[in-house]
C-alpha cells in the first residue's frame, strides 16, 4: 500500500487538482484508491462532487477519535474518499499531546488499498504534519514559476524536520511541473533549475495549462469524467503511469 502525501506550502499550484486526477487515473488503471482530504477548505471533497456542509462526519471526527474511518468513507463508484469539512480547523485546539500522530494512530488498521493519496492544506501546520507523519512518500506539485520554485524549499526544510523527529521512512517520490506553457521562457528555466538542483526528482510528464482542468471542479467531476479527450486528461494519465513505474 503506497501512502502518498501531495503537498506544497503554497496555494494555487495544482495540489488538489493533482490529487483528484491522479486518484482517478489510478482507478482507471485498475488500482483500489483512497483519497484523504485533510484540508479544512475541503477542496478535494468539493472536487469529487461531495458537499462538505452535508457531511455528517469528516476526517476531523476520525482524528479526534469520535468515529472509525470505515464509518465515513464515501464510495464514489469505486473511488473511495475520506471527506473533509471546516471542523478540521479545530484539530490544533484538541487537548491531547502529540497532535502530529493523530491521523497515523486513527488509521493504524487501514488496509486493502493499493494507493492512499492525501490532499494537504497549503501550509506547514499541524494538519500537513499529520499527513507527512502518516505517509511513506510525498509528491510535490510545483507551478513552474520563479516564486513557487523558491518557496518549495520551505517544504524541504520541514521535511528534514519530519524525517528526524516524526517519520524517518518518508521520502520525496517526485515533483510535478504544473501549469506549464511552452511559450513561457520562465517555465523552461524553472524546469532546468529544478532538474539541476534536484536531479531525477522532476517527473517527465508536465501538466500543461488547460481550461478543462479549471472547469472540472465546478461540476464535481474529475478531468476524465468532464473532458476525457482533453490535454489535461492525457497529461494526468501519463503522469500517473510514471508515478506507478517510479515505485521504488
């Protein structure tokens, strides 16, 4: 079972889009997939067409020990989701020690999935630390622009701390170049610099700018449901095949 946190401390880089569509591609390829939405904004939950305001229990209730994870799993035609809602904001106020281990402890008995993907908040707070403590891998979506590239190093610093203190097993599986346009020279420069500084970490498949990827969440659909012939669908399928092949 590959447990992968999809994380970047900067918002708007394609993190949730990547989580949802990699999960959907894995399902198409025949894998059993669970998506955990650990972002209090519940964007992955929305993206799957689930209204967080109508969710009786969320990942918060699992982490706080109120319910078993099996009780809240949403079966979305064979793709499984642990939904989020705004209650996740309250995790940091729970009167318990070692909050970084709440998710790991709550999902200690989790099994039966080929892939578990965790959609993280755009921050390095306690929710993201929970995801990194539970995960075996991290995939980093990187908008191929100057500022997101330099901001990514804050995440690497946090990962060093997690490896030393919380989870020695976690590793960076890869970096996804998102919102790519061949017309922009800065995109090419950022990709070259990423490969130079982090050789072998950048996936060869780039996620090109695609209007359909921006539209699909408003319909509560994955890109494969919304426009399966789009460049977005082709890119995410090719990327997912790379992720499967890079299982070390």
